[in-house]
C-alpha cells in the first residue's frame, strides 16, 4: 500500500510538470504560424467608364480613373474626408475594356502561400538589405516629368560612372515616331534565369520609368557591396539577369508630357488630332485639346498597347474601333512596333523566369487571367510583392489583350504580375514619388530572388 501511495504522488508531480510545458509548446507553435494574406473583398467595382457625378469622398477612395483591365482601381486605403476638386480625368470617359473580379470564383486558396515559399536560403543571415543605404550623389533624380531625353542622358551617365561590366544597354526596337526602346540588362547576361521588368506601356504613367531608372542605379551602386534577403547582390545577379524596359511607349510619354509638338511625324500628328475629334463626337471626352493629350495612354498611332497583345484579343479586349487616347486595341494583335518589340524580346530564346509590369495607379497587384498557365507561381509572386509593398491588394484581371495576359497564356508561359503604383490620378504629381519609391524600391530584387526558389 505504501509503495502505491509513493507511485501516485510521483505520477502527480510528473503530470503537473508536463502540462504547463505542453501548453507553452502549443502556444509557441500557434504564434509561429504565419498569418494568411486576406483575400480581396468580393464587392463589385464600378467600371471607370461609367462616370457618375463625383461627391466628396475620403482621400484614397476616389472613383477609378483607369481602364479596368490592369488600368488601376481606386486606392484601398481610407483617410480623412476631404472635398475633391475636379482632377485631370474630369471630362473624360474611357471605353470599357474588360472587367475586374475581386475574389469571385477564385477558390479557397486565393490568398494561401504558393509552392516554393521559404525554399530560398539566405547566404549571409543578418545582413541588412541594400535598401537600408542610399546612393551618394545619384545620377537619376526625381522630377515632375521624367522625359525620354532625360532617361537617355541618365543611361549614358550610368554607363560612364559604373562601366559596362555589370550593365548592358540594348535597343529592342523603335517606336512609331522613331524613338529607341531600350532594354537595360543588369547582371550576368549568360545567367541561367532572366527576368523582365517593363513600364510606361501606358503613356501618362510616366512616374514608373523614374522608379525603374532609380532601381537600375541601385543595382549598379550596390552590386558588389549590397545584400537582399541575406544574399549578396553580386551572387543574385550572377544567377539572374534583370532586364529593364523603362519606357515601352516613349512616343506616348512625350505626347502626354509635352503635347503635340513632341511628335515629329506630320502623319502621326494628324492621327492624334483625328482621334480627338472622334472622341469628342462620341462623347468620350469634353476636355480641351491640351488637357486631353495629358490624359493620353496610347502610342502615337492611337493604339492602347496594353490591349494590343494576342491574349483573348478578339473576345476579351476593347471593342472601340477608332484611334483614341485610350482603349483602341488596333486592327490586329501586335500591330504596333512597341508591342512587337516586347514580343520579340520575350521570344528571343532566353530562359525567362518571370515578368514584372509597372502601371499606375491604385496600389494593387493583378496576377491572374482566364486560362493562365502559370497560376501558382504568379499568385506566389503576387503574395510576396503584396507583403513587400506594405499590403498592395491582389486582384484578378479580366478582359484581355494585355502584355501580362499574353505572357501568362502563350506557349512557354512565364509567371507575371502587374503592380499598380501610386494613389493619385495619372499623370501623378511628383509628391507621390517618395511613397512609391519606399514601397517598390526592392521590387526588382524580390523578383530575382523569387525565381531562384524554383
């Protein structure tokens, strides 16, 4: 009997010791589990082409000003209520070119971690990212209208300062008005993986070439000394070549910034003037001519390049049939020299691993399209980018004809996302740039690091 009592007391002491330990372990395990990204709300978005009278709205909740197919949606942040003045979009009506779905029919795993998460192993844990440093006396400087001419001058200055060992400057084509379309490559041109980053395919979104040129200078300035995610940039860029096409639509950018006189060809000037007349007659604009040109999205031939790619072009893209500031998809897919340049670049036999497209505005990320052949990787990349940008909302893109759409649907499809920067209407004021830079500075390095996970 005495032995049984001793055994019972001993067992009681063991259990009383184990229960708190087990409970603590369980709590620790719960805390270690990463929170799932929230899926976008499922409310329907008003297409921007339907332009009801605007009432005073809270800052950051303006009605959408972009075409719904990767042309931006209203910012998702809330702020103090303030009356809104008529912005640059007042008097403009943009043609419907598709639909947006915020979470409908996307499945339960819409915001779950994609395959490959966490596979990349940092080589130097604890090293701060290059974004904790600044470039001394930078060549690329933030200005209100970052022009084609300024970009060319900065490219030459970057070559002079940093040399050509880590930087290659290629021309992948010429625009309709004769401007060069540049492909600037940072890293090992013989790397096993290549990624493409392109911007300003829509003319008035010319804040993004400034963003991308500053990203290029970051990559060069910190090439030998910087780290990202614990990995040396030199190691990252030895394994991944990063292609930047900062200004895919240089004619349109020049037209939006400086007006009709920026176009050299008399025939193209006539096309633009005719587009204004037909848009006025159709009620697509009520703006005077100079303001109309500021809102220009298309190339100098009046073709909206992000409707011109062979991706559901016939039945999913815009049906507007005349050259215009926005929404005209052209007579045939890839009819324009600018879209041809991007297609030829992607079809040149390089081992493409991902594509990042910069548009504006809305602080959202488009990652999917009907028939997407790279759904899982595109979703994973979007999740990583959403986290890195401080919570850009992930959206499904409808319609068709976009460059991202074509990249995801073509033979030899490649993971791709479209990041919509900024909160203000385009053309955006320079006051937007600091937040855009803070949110997107490391975007190129994130994509390069991402492709090494697979």
